[in-house]
């Protein structure tokens, strides 16, 4: 459900509390894209060992910490976002396709990837999910915490 208006987004915690009190809603989270699409793709990524002659594009999804639990993604390596880790504001989670594009077969968790002027630490890798057409290959995407 889109909550892009200031009236809704500024009252997210109240809406969440009201919905939880109904016993109908088990969990909820925010995301900059629906689970059926990736609205934004960006270039401007750098990491150790990246070919300087390439401009890889990644889908970008900003989520709240509860997103993975809410949609039931599978963390393959590392961990999920958590409110218990203040540094998650400078963390990212990659899908398997993004890890392949980065080219690190093992040891991606803990590595630093620069996106524009910020440095993010990879804290997890999730299994590829179909978020767009099931007839196309899964795209590369990375997720950031933006409550």
C-alpha cells in the first residue's frame, strides 16, 4: 500500500500499532519498491577489484529493518538488517545476482562497496527472488535501510 504522502508516512508507527492491534496484520515494513518491481536502478558503485572500465547498474531498494522478515526472504550468507545495529544505516544486503556481478565468489560479507560518496558494508546476501517478470533473468539489486 503506498504511503508516500506526508500525512501517512509521518504517522507510520501509529498506523503500524493500529494495524497490529487488529490481530489481522502479522508484520509490516516499508520499501521504496513493491515486491513485484524494482523502481530504481543506479550506477556509481565501486569496490576493491572492480574493473575501472565498467559501469555496473544495480537495482536500489530502500527498506525498513523488518522488510526481510515481512516478505520472508532467505538470508544465504551473513545476517538481515536489525534495529539492534546502529551501523546498519551504512550497511547493504545484496542478492545472489549482485554478488555474481561484483565477482566475489566468497567473502563478500564484510566487504565495503562505495555507492556515490558513501561507503557501505555488505552485511548479508539473500537468495535471488523474482521481483519482476518471471520470464526474465533476476536482476542485480542491493538493499539499504531507510526507515
